[in-house]
C-alpha cells in the first residue's frame, strides 16, 4: 500500500535479473531527506547487489502508525509488493528508503507526512499529516537491462565437450528465489531433468545458461523474470516477476546426431586377428554413466559377458563398438542413448543416458573356426606320426587366450595318457594331437565348440572359452588297425581252439581264455590295443565268443575276426 495516491501498481513487466555490482547500502539512520529515518535491522553477510533507481523490486512490508496500529500488510495478501523504484510509482519516502537495500535485508522506515500522503491523507485509511512506519523485507531485485548471470563454482579437469544448441542434457538442479527460498529440486524427486537445449523446451534464461557446460560442471544460473516466467509466474510455485536462481550439476550430454566414440586404451603389439560381425566375444567391462556412476560390472560377477556381435544380441552401440578389437585389447566405448537404452532406460540405467563401457577383450572366435596348430619344434627324425588308435603320452600347459593358466601336467609331474580317437579328450585336442611325432612341440588353439562348449567345466574352464594347449609329445605306442582290440603278430595256429582248451574237455572257460591270451602277448605272438584295460579287453573278447552266454566257449561258437566281422575279437 506504500504508493502515492493509492494508485494501483503498474502492470507487472516481463523483466528479470542478472547479478550486477550495486552501489553500497546506505548507513543506518540516513536518507536523502533529513526527516526520513531508516533503521537497518538485518543486513545479510553477502550483498552482491543493492537497489538502484530504475530497478524492479519485490518486497514484503507491514505498514503501521506510530502507535503501532497496522494500516496495511503485504503478508495479509500472501503476495509481495512488486514495483519499479524511482519512477514515481511509490510515495517519495518509500522510493528513497528502498535505494541501497540488499536482497534479504530488513529495514524499519519512518516516513514523514510530506514524503508520504501529506496533509490530505487517504480517506478512511490514513489521516492527514500521518507519520508512517514500514517494516520492509526485500525479496528480489532486477533491472530491465539485466541478462542471465552464470557463476561456475566447479569444473572438471577434463572437458572434452560442452553443451551446444540442440544437444540433449540430463542435469540435477535446485531452484530458488533470490532470497534463497527453494521452489523446486530435481534432487528431491531423485530424477534428473532431461531436455533439449536451445530449441525452446526451456525458459529462455535456462536455454542460455546451460550453453558451454561440461559434464560434471556445477554452476549457478541467475535468471531475470523476463527470461523466465515473466509477470504471470508459472501459476503454481513461482510468483510473477520473480528472479530465479538455479544451482545446476550437469550429468549427461549428447546430440541425436552422435555416433559412438571409441578410445583405445591398450592395444596388444601382436594382433593377428580382429573381431568381425558374427564372432562370439568374451569380455569384461565396467559400465558407467557420463558422470562416473557405476551401473554394472562383469568384474563384480567374476564372469565375462559372452555374446555374438553384429547380430543384435547387444545394444546397437556395443554391437558397433566391439568390432575390430584384438584379443587382450582394452578400449572405452561411449554410447549415446539412441544407440543404447533410449528414452526409457533399463533397470538402474536412466532414460536418455549416455553410457560408457570400459572393456577388456578376453577372447573371441567364430562358429566356423576349426582348430589352429602351430608347430614350434620337430626332431630330425619325424617319420612316425600319430594316428587314430595310437597310445600317446604327452605334457601340456592349458591356458585361456588372455594367458590365464588353467592346468599343467608339468606342474603335476606326470604325463597325460590317451588313446587317440577314442573320445578320451575333447574333439579339438583329439584333432590337434594327430600327425604328431615323438619329441614334437606344438601349440593347439581350440574354439569352444570343439572344446568344452557353452557350459565349460565348473570352477575350471569358463563357458564358451577358447583354449590354448602347449603340447610336447613324449611317447607313442602304435595302435591296432581300426576295429581290432587284439591282433596276432604272426601266423595263427590252425589248432587255436585246442591250444586254448588245455584240459581238452571241448569247453573254454574265461580263466583258460585269459591265461592263453596274456601268454601270447607276453611271448610277442599277440598284441592287445594299447592304452586300455587289458583284462577288460580279454573279457570282452571272451564274451563275444560266448555266443549263448553260458559262461563257456565251445568249438562251434569259436570264430576268428575274419570269420565274424561284426566282433572285435580273435
């Protein structure tokens, strides 16, 4: 009510505030007129700006007469009084008393009649020649020449990119008025504010105030009302003609035109093969947001992430970013949201989030791969080569492609012994041991579909792992022709059954049969297949001869291999 002649205040103007250095506040008790008395009851510690003639102010007040009787109060209307200073819109005493005030300053002002409503007063409200007391609290200052003010109070050491027009950003903010009153906060909602910049999605002052920010930067953006919500406010929390202060922390930044970006951290010197579409990769990763917040890690699960690439099994950005990597390579892949999880996000990944993956490639293969054999040493005489059925003794070191040791016979101090082609080792190893001579050293690389497959070996071999075997063949015992478990080294006696049937009763028991076969082997006349249980072979041979299963073989049942081709026997 402190304006001349009780004229209504001028229509609110669409103006706002940027911090500018103001003049020093007047000393308490002094004014431009000797009869105007000003008492500064509270002055804030910080006063970056004071009221000057021509400024627009928002303030609360209580108006009383000297006896304490209240004649008006902005608090009763639950609205500040909003007016230009020094433009004749206020009584002269108030125009003078407001000059030099800081936001949040409280003044007690005594205005004589000649600087108030004079000898006429205001009928029914203010008697003639009244001294008026005003308890004033300044809430806001701005000037029509103000612009957006930016104060950066934290900037990260690395700032590879700043906000440009048409970028999409994710940021947190606290929104306050100039007096510090909080009107909104994204922190309270526990959700960032996500928007395009510079295309009219924001109030003009925020559109301007965000430009040039780095991810991780924190700045205070002060916006005059004519670049914010103007004379009408937002109709809810922000009153008309209010200056706004936003404390902003930028978390994320991208442009819809962005593609992925790749930064190579470690590239092995020896890179014989790079990944291609259709390959199957095993890799470790840490997944973070642009502000460094970790959202996922394969390391925490102690298990690689295993996937095909280039076939839509992973988000498009990773499908692209994993192409062209070497085994052992470490790279950083930055994925914009339109190539990541989009506007919706997933789990603890916010919508419209840029993703950063720090990956370490452990191995990869293609389903069409066969084994790879590299021979490092062959003895001068390498004429006898391993084949199916041979009994082999060899040493090996087994490791993953990244060099992780899985197993070693050298460490155990004993060889690994198998019959080649009998299914005693994985198919890739069976293939890798063929056509090898005693003394030879070779490296065999086995893709998982020829190794332990997707399941691996629990606690020993990861699923879908490519295996590397460094092998040295120490001994080779030639096997028997395919289909045979026993052969004669010479002519077969025409009276074979009679020789086995020592007691001449026309029946051969297992004990007789076993004794005879072992005697032939011991004398060098016969040979059992190497690498197998001799007793089991003999028992199987006997069972094959015992046609009726009565536990004895008669002359009628007894047949040689060439006489009964379907049995692996004599």
